[in-house]
C-alpha cells in the first residue's frame, strides 16, 4: 500500500525529498505518459502548461483516500458546499476544487463531477461562517509536496493545514461522531435591556458570566430542538439532538471591545440551531424572556426563538472517536487527531478568523442591530398569536447567514 513517508529517508542512490511517496521515488523519471486508471488518456490540467514531466508522473500515480484538515474565513462566501450551475454564488469548495485540479491532485473531470473523487465534507458551513478544523475526505494522487502545491493555488484565507491517509470506505460526514462550534460575540450582548450601555465601555461581570453558563448548561443532554430550526415539527424524530457540552469562556478585549467565545459540542446540528440556542440565552439574560422558556421550547408548543447573527460562528473541530478506536492504531492508518497542527490552527484563527469577526462587528454593528430586534419578539405568545404575527411582520436576518447545517447533503 502506498504510504506517505515524512522526513528524509535514505534510498538507493541518495535521499528522498520530504513528502514524496516511496513508490513514486523509485520510478524512473524518464517514463513516458501512461493511461489513467480507467484506461483513458488524461486531459492536460488547466494551469499546468509547461509541466509535462509532472503531468506524466501524475498520470502514473494511483489515487488514495485521504482527509484534508481545512481552515478558512467564510466572509464573502456563500457557504462551504459547491453549487454547480450557480457560479454567481462563490463557495469555499469552488476555490478548493480549483486548487486540487491546478496542483495536479485530481483530473479536471473530477473537479466537474466531485463524486468521481468520492468527495465528502464533514459539515456544511453556510454563508459567512468560518472554520478552523473542517475535514473533507476524497481520493487524490499523492503527488510530491502535496500540501504546499495545493496551498499555492488557494487564497491566503483558505489553508490546508494537514493530510492523513484513511480507509478506502471512509466518509468524513458519516464517520464523524461529533462537531464542536465556537461563537465569538461582544459581551455587551449580555447587558440588561434596561441599562444604557456603551459598547466599548461594557465589561462582563463574574455574576453575569455565571448566569450565562448556567443557562447554556441546560442545553446539555438530548432534547427536542424543533423550535430551534425551520421545517421540523415536534413529532419529527430528527429534531432530537444530543448536546455534550456548552459553555462561555473568559472574556477578552480586542480593538477596545470585550468579546467572549461560546463553545458547543454535539453529535450534529440542524440549520440555525446553534444561533437560536445562543439567541434565546441572550434574550433571557437581557430580560426579554423568562428562564422557563428553555424547557418550554422542548415541548410541542411553538415558541418564538430569536436567531443570533451569523457573524462569529466558527466550525472549531470535528471528532472521530469510533474511527480512531478501530483504525487509528492498526499499523496502516493514523488516528484523526491533529495535535501537531494545533499551533497552525491557532495562528490561522488569529490572522484571519478573529480579525474578520472583530472588524466586521465594528464596521457593521451586526450584534447591536440584532439586539434592537429582540423587543419585537413575543416570548409568551401562543401558537396562533405567533402565526398571526409572522404573517404581519418579517424578522430580517442581519447577516443573511444560515449558521451551520450538519444534516443532509
């Protein structure tokens, strides 16, 4: 089996460069162009003119199933998932597939039909949402210096931070046990509605932080979250979701404004779920809604749950505990853990994700604008009253973001 060998390893006649697959290192460099795996001549890849030797080598290199660890800033993109035929809505996968083709990792026709490379994303992030630990699985040619070549064809706000071989049947979405999301928000969001708050002067007290964490902890466990998404009724089994942990970390100051990060880990999330979970806690802390509304929202009654802005939501990490236990130490595959990449992840967040959130908040004031809409919600209304109100007024989504959606593709 073809395996990546990291570092310099002595080989007959000299040393083999870093990241070069062993089988490739032993091939004679003057071999002619061969057929593709399906027996057809491969087309010349766009952007590789003048690289005939590399192209010929790519054609002879068998494809292997891998996962890529991705980080990206989602601002300016209409989400992660590629939408063929909708070129006016640019996605993260548009840039990724282009880089894979141009680097020689996949044939051009695989970029046009992603099923040919068995492509699967772990989680769909929607418009404006960033990621620090997204995982995609696919079949590629394990070319020399593969990560460097892919990144050379990506914009700086999208990076491939790691690569690992996985089993042939691996599917990053189906094999994922849990996802961890982070939500970065200015702490003035928790100021009581009756207090006149200056955005840059507000500092979160220990008492309010403890109250926030007490409310967030109520989400832990399995609950019916039909009120936290759209188009799911209280009888829909798929509305039941398991939350492993949810808490708000210590506040910190950036650009004169105090921020905090809420982290939530769950098996999977529905569209809008995280933003609505956070939105409801903010409404309670600010004094718009009673604490009892959380438990009431899990019942069959329809509850008016506000949806926090999409800005600030980040796919932090994805988890593969079951896969790691079965294959992580089988001698052929590595566990899908990324301790060695933690520093690169942290640097990327500091360079691209956090500044984007902070600067956009300062310029567009998305959180403050959204907070001003909380007063139009009726947290005590009946289902009939809510339906009547929804027909008469529309609650605008300031960011236009769907937050996250791990469900169906």
